[in-house]
C-alpha cells in the first residue's frame, strides 16, 4: 500500500512531538504544504512526559547564545499561546510570573549566584535576584525552613505541556497540515529534486525534509548527510491530587499546574532506553519536594512516570541544514516546551528560506567533530 498523495507537500516533517508539531505549525503559517509522519504509540515521546517549564534562568552557561535563543523563545511565547487560543480554542495555560530555584545550603546558593552573574556579565540584560529565606517566604509563604534562599528570575514561566501538544496538533491541522499517525520513517532517499521517505506503510515525497523525530533523529540523519548524536536521559515525575492553590510561581522541581495538581521532578539519569520508574529516585524527588513545601507531606500522589529526554553530547540543541543534500534539516533539543515558540516562529521561516537566525550557527552538530569528552549542560 502506498500513501503518497498525488500532490506532494512542500515539506515532510518526521516526528510529531513538540518539536515536529511546532515546526509544522510554523511552516503552515508560512504558507507551506506540510505532511507530518509520526510513529505509533510504541515510540519514545518526551513530549508526553515532561515538566512543562518555559525556563530561562541558568540556561546557556558555557554557551551564551543558548541563553539568547531560549529567551527569544520565552518572549515570543505569549504570541504563540494567543495564536493557539485564537485558532483552536485550546488554552495552553501559559503563565510567566518568573521562577524560583531553591537552595538548601550555602554552597548551592554561591554556585547559583556564580552561574547567573556570569550569564548576566555575558549578556547584559539578564534580570535575576538572589533572595534570602525571608525574601523567598515573603513571596512564597509556604516554603519550609530547609530553604535558605533562592534565585528568582522574571524570565521564567510554565504551561500545560499536554494542552500545548494538543493545541499544536489542532492548529497545524486547521492550517492544512496532514498528520499521518502510526507511520515510522525507515529510510530517506535524497533525489535530484528533493527527498523520498520510505515509511513502514507508504512512500512520501517532498522538496524539503525536516528531521524532528527526537531520539529517532540519530538513525535518520546519516541518510541526508547530517549528524544527530542524541542519546536518552531519563527523567521521572510525580503528580499529586488537586489541592487548593498555594504556589503562584514555577520552581525547578515543584510546580502547581493550572488544574491544581502538584508536579514534582528534576531527576536526570543516563540509563539508556529504559523509561521505567524506580522507587529510590521517586522517593528522592518526593523528599526534595516536601523539604521545600512541608505542607505537602500528606498530599496523595496519583500518577508517576518516566520519560526520556533527547540529549546531545553537550546538552545544547542541534540545528543543521545539510550541505550534501540541501533541503534536509535537523531540529532537535532537550527543551522542546521552552523552545516551542522559537521553533514555530524562527526556525520554520528559516526552513522556508528566510535568513538563518543569528544564534543558530552555534548549534550545528559540527561542533562535536573535534570535541573530546563533554559534560552535558542545561
Ligand atoms: C521528564 C522530562 C521533563 C522535561 N521537562 C521539560 C521542561 O520543563 N521544559 C522543557 O522545555 N522541556 C522539558 N523536557 C524536554 C521536552 O519534553 C523535549 O525537549 C521535547 O518533548 C522533545 O520533543 P521532540 O518532538 O523532539 O521529541 P519526542 O517528544 O520524543 O517526539 C518525537 C516524535 O517522533 C516520533 N518518531 C521517532 N522516530 C520516528 C521515525 N523514524 N519516523 C516517524 N516518527 C518518529 C516519535 O514517535 C515521537 O512522537 C522534559 C523532558 C522530560 C523527559
């Protein structure tokens, strides 16, 4: 059976997670005809298991263009959220009141200040404050005595990430994007006039192809002369029953969702393609959450899961256009919620021929060619 339509799209997007959907939505806004191929429910899907932060503070330590890139997305986020609401009726519950990173000892506080002051020195306009316990308590009355201080930045926020995925899927399809669910791209064949993608169920053609398949990009990239050395990094998350509103700000490891439940989680583990939960990590996550907010000690937990982040060797995104096969692009990152607005509103126009955004040359996978051992960053 072939699913190839007679009118080929302009662009094939491989992967329908947050990255592929944001790019496809942006491409449709540019007037492109787009088909998205998305593997079935057996695929790995960070987009359905994440924490929902639109987070800026601390990001880009060691590569300040990443801080600029992330911030350019955060400032475009209100426009994206409003467009999704107008076009689909889906309210992704964007709130950007600023975010807190709690510290539990003097070393953490000093380390935090060092990281943020370095970024501020490099970037200039980079608002943040270091707060002592009393100053934190004045804004978040329920914090526990173990919190000795925090960094706060007005740049941070959060959304409901499942509503975001639904909003992007609905909006892109309303703009004519064809979403082929349950279709895995197995092979890409570059041709003189574009690309043929061989899926499990059919064959698809387009002048341009965008690799946005998360951890699947690693296998797809070599077909088009690209490199996407991404690997899994497991994160585990706990969710509580709904409780009365007590927390107006997102924090790095505890946030209260728009629906009232509390999410806990900030674990990072290198355990390969294993997305099982483990009791000891979940216990640690819960313990840290209760240290920050002792009043949550008896809250009932209703769900827990693990999901795999899409990590490059240095933790920064990979954006590339193939020199060997022009028209083939790779877009991959580990902050697909934060960067959704940049993907829709800055990466998509570039794919359609607009100048490359200034920050993007820093994120080519060519940076790994001569790299030794790298430490993942945020
Ligand atoms: C626990 C956790 C917490 C996180 N918290 C945050 C956060 O607070 N803020 C933030 O910004 N980011 C966060 N992230 C990261 C964020 O979820 C990811 O960056 C984002 O979901 C990546 O989206 P993606 O589309 O690249 O990948 P995925 O969601 O993995 O989607 C890839 C899609 O491609 C499909 N696919 C794969 N191979 C193929 C193929 N060959 N053919 C067709 N389809 C294919 C898959 O089925 C999948 O649907 C978190 C991640 C985790 C795991």
